[in-house]
C-alpha cells in the first residue's frame, strides 16, 4: 500500500481519469484559523495607524493560517498513523483531479482489499460507482 502513489489508475468511458489510493491512514484535514487580524487602533494624535497595524495583520495571518494549522497537523499526524497501523480497516479513495477534484471513498478490511479494488476499477471503467460486497461506500467529496 502506497500512501502517496496510486495503487491503480483507470479511465472511464467519458475520458475521466481516476487514481485509486489504498491506505490504512486517514490524513488529518488542514484547518486554518481565523485571520481577521487585530481591530483598527486609533491612538491619540496619530492620524494613520497603518504602520502599526500592517505588521500585526501579517503576523496574525501567518500565525492562524500557517503556523497553528502546521503545529496541529504535526501533532495529529503521528496519532493517525498509529491508529491506522492497529486497525484492520483499509481506505480506498478514487480521485479524479480534473476538471474539478472529485473523491469517492470506500472502507474494507485487509483480506478483501484486492477483490474490492478490482470491482471498483471495473465499475469506474464502465462509468458507474459500485458498492462491492465486503466494502462500505462512504460517499462523494467534491472539491
């Protein structure tokens, strides 16, 4: 199982290109915070506070949209890997990156991965979303 390379690729009848990824780990989502920044400040005798506000807004953006989510991701990622290694559940994601990212997700067990993967590939080749026996179809995610 490769986390960063597709286990299989398939092209549907309408030319849709699908990459199928098999993994035991669900990567944590990137959740940026609120970067609205500080409230405007009007000090006595200062007409424009842009010189003071601009560095605070830049720092606020970097903190809430980059550093804090990166720290959260770095903490949650090892936990996700540990949970995935102990589990018998296997995730199969079919990803169509173009023209708009679309993802289908199935969950199955270790022993049924190859059979379920074969059924999903044949279904996508026919232009259908299949629900193989021994797998749970979790739905579609449009991006």
